[in-house]
């Protein structure tokens, strides 16, 4: 089992719809969680951190479920510009170091 | 504030040669991470430097090496280049693991 798993998609969603996808992680000691977006042939950019209480940034809502070990990203009123690959990242403590574990990403395509 | 800068943006080398990639983190960031992203694939962790020390290393052969300088900039060296080393090499920096990571725009290495 991969340490961080995402549905690769693609999710084909009409413009204006709401879309949600999850990311599961296997290490219960995971400490920090993030969502990044990556446009084709570009670098990943931080979309939002994921807090235990959940957080919202405009049309984007992130949730953390520690009991079931997953994080989620909800996009409301989707725009064409939301088309991208969404990567989840988990930080895990290993001995005295911290390791970033990246999901392979979920591809989202918003259609007019 | 300047972001993470990487140079060169593109690099073409022949098999067996050596490549040197450079990264300057955001001012104040002491951690630098190197990733490899082959076309169509996820991010593969290469190296993590913090305060001049190598903190962690991904599952790559020893011909992938690097260092971090006193000003926190970093170099990634790839010796004895192979065709499958062709990829986008991304550098990211962070102030703290809880604040997310900012990526540079990458160096696209092509080995012919």
C-alpha cells in the first residue's frame, strides 16, 4: 500500500459544478497536511494547508479526518481555470527528521 | 520577495556527462528539497538539506548528490548521466514544515 494515495482521475466536471476528492495516508503519525495544484509542465504551487478543524479559502474547502486517515478537498462553483492536477502532501516524523510524502496527484478537467 | 530561483531553466547533456543544477531558496528559508518529476509521473523525493546538512535522501543512486552552502543555496549534481535521468528537477524551500513549501520553476534536464 502506498503511503499517500490519490485517485489519479481524471475527474471530468462541468463548469460551475462542485467536485471533491480525497487523499488517504497510512502513517497515523502524520503531522502536517497540504494541498498543492500543479498545472501542466509547471511547478506545484501551495493551494492550502489542511488544519484539524478544517479550513476554507474562497471556493476551496479542506478537511482532515484523522480517525479515517484522509484529507479532502472540495471545490465549489468550479472554473475552467481550476483544471490542474491536485497533489496532497503529508509530513511524517522519522527519527529526528521530517519527511514529505507526496501523493501522485488527481487530475481535474473542468469542461465548459 | 523573490521566490525560489533555479538555474538553468533548461539543460541538455549527453549520456555519461555530469549535470549541475542550482537553487536559491526564499530569503529566510533554511530547508531546501530536491525532487525529480519525469514526464507524466509524480514527484520523486531526491534530497533534503537543512542548515547545511543533508537530512534525508530518497531512493536514488549515489551518482545523485548535492550540497547546501552557508547562504542556504543548494546544488544538485548528477554524475554519469543516463537517458532516464531526463526529467524536470524541482527545488523547494520552506521556513518550517508547518508552513508549506514553495517550489522553483524547475530545471528541465534532457539527456541525449
